């Protein structure tokens, strides 16, 4: 991609080659945990970071409403590391809930090699929730 750049105070124009980094949106589906302990739902490739675009949870069985913590890292829960929190989702009975959809390069980003974890608050479902994760990996 080539663009024209006009430098202030200079009458001449400069041709500048603009280099954009590749943007590759990745989507994965995983089964959620059926216990109340922490579970890793997505791990980046070695040496990369995850930038979240959107995470959506779907409950297909009628078991009630569940609260689910979503955060970066391997801490036992969101209360111990609130700075790494992404969201707390209230998944309704036979329904879905999702984080907001973040614009390109604006979503929460984990540290290098840091996974996304989830944990049920209170009781956990006996049928796993379906989790859809839209994300990018950055070096």
C-alpha cells in the first residue's frame, strides 16, 4: 500500500510505503467446565498473546441461570486478580450471553503465553456450556 505524505513546511510530497500488520481473526468453540473450579478455555501459541474480540456462551439445557467469570491467567478466581478480569457473564436458562464486541486492536489483551480462564460462581451446570471465542494472536 502506497500513500502520499505531505510534510508540514515542505513543498514537496514524499511517497511513503505503509506497512500494515496482518490481522487474522480466529474463532474457536470449546465445551465449558461442569465444575466450579478454574478451567482454561484457550491457550495462545508459544510466544504469542491473545487479544479478545468477543466471547459468547450458549446454554442448551434448561438448568437455570449461571454466573461465569472470564479472565486472563491461571488464578483460582477473579477476586484474587481483578486487574486481569474480562467480564462476568450471566448465562440465562436455555439462552446465551456474550462480552461486548471489541473493535480491531482494542479488546483486552493478555500477557505473552497467558491463557483465558473461566470459572462458575456458585453452582455449575451438569451439561457443559458451549463457548465461542473470537480472538487474534499477537507477537
